[in-house]
C-alpha cells in the first residue's frame, strides 16, 4: 500500500513538473496583428490583472489595442522589444525575452530575482534590465536590497550578465567596494555611451558609462533611474527628497550641458524610470485609482504645467516613434 501511494505521488510530481516545464518553455508572443508600429504608446495593461502589452496612439485617444505578450516589465524601441517575465514555481523563474518588430520571441535568457527595470536603445541594438536579487525595494537604503543589471548587444549577441565589475571612478579615483549596486541603465543614440545609477555606502550616483572602453564615471550624487531624452541633451531622474519616509522621490530633469536640474510639476512620490514620449513630455507609473494597481501619467519636461492621467490601469510606458 505504501509503495503504491509513493508511486502515485512520484507520478503526480513528475506530471506537475512536466506541465510546469512545458509552460516555462512556451514562447511569449503577440497576436498576428499586434506589432511594434510607429506613432504608438505601448504599455503593460494592468486592467483586470492581465499584465499583457497593449497600445494607444501617441497623438491621443483612449481606445487601446490589445493582443501583446504578457510581461512584468516591458520596453521597446528601434523595432526591438524587451519583455521581463516571472513564472510561478518553486523557486519562481524569471526571464528576459527579446522580441522582434512583430513581437515574436527571438531569444530568452534565464534570470535570478524580481524584474524591476527594462530599457532598449533608440536603434534597438542595446538592451538592459535590472533584477532585484535580495529584498524587493531600495526605498530603505542600500542595506535592504541587492540588484543585478545586465546589458545585451543584440547585434553581436554579447551578454554582460552583471555590470558590477565595470571599472568605476568616483571623485577622480578608481573605486572598489563590495556593496556596489547598479540599476536603471539608459542608452545614448550612439549605442556606446550610457547612464545609470550606482549605489554604495548609503549614497547614489549618476554614472556615465562607455561600452567600448568598459568604464564608468560618477557625475553627481542623488540621481536614480535616469532616462535620456530623445535629443540626448537631458536626463529625467528621480531624486530622494525625504530620505527614510514613505514618499522619498520627486521627478527632476538634468540639463547635461549645464548640469543644472529642474523639479517637475509632479509632486507625488514616483518610484519608476520615467520614459520620454517626445522631447517635451515624460510618462511614468503611479499607484492606481479606483482599485487599479497602476496608472500611467504624463508631465511636461520643462517644469511647467501639471500631471495628467494618460492611461488608466497601465505601467511600463514606451513610445515607439
């Protein structure tokens, strides 16, 4: 009797494993009519907990087109999409999925941790993603979390699994510390220069990186989740203004020529890597209203105006121009 019960249990486990493995292996794809078309605002729809990519016209309107892949985080540019997945299981599994202009899967990379940030360069060549590997938030300071940020060159296939070993210069000196964490990469138009956040010893810095030289230099403190404007002249970022409280971050824009920063009209706490819809408008996710998990808002990039609700029940905005 015991032997029969054990055999039945082993069979059930094997079936469950096979079903889960088959589910993990399934490609993440869109419907045949859903693709990366110019003039569209793509986003992760959180209506009814769907988590699938949808789109709206960039020029306005609220009639969303559905049929995109299911993602935890999403970004797209230059005919390339990046979808970060998290699959249930023991332990849960995460993946970075590279998508073509038809949003069909081209490559899948197994990851460790919780999807957090995703970016694609304007040409579609360079991809980056950040995963939380310890804890689930960096709101409490560098001691509460650990990240792993990767960079993929889709042209060569070269993958940097963890950029923590990049030679880093702070205050003119080569810097070494075991607590270094990077996140929030954003790429310049040349696919070589990039910006990101590094944290160490309780501080955060904006770094400028060089892919060919594989080096990074800290430019200034208190800059998180930078996002480079389409004209490559400004960086949107979140700045810690109330350290240790429940509302620590405000949105700012940094002029890279003068290195002067300007606060934006959005005064609520923004825990997101803002996306530029054009050279004058930023989009970002905030906790949703009326029971929605998140909503996408927009705000002028020059500090004027006021925030406006753009897409209810959405996150991960990406403008395909």
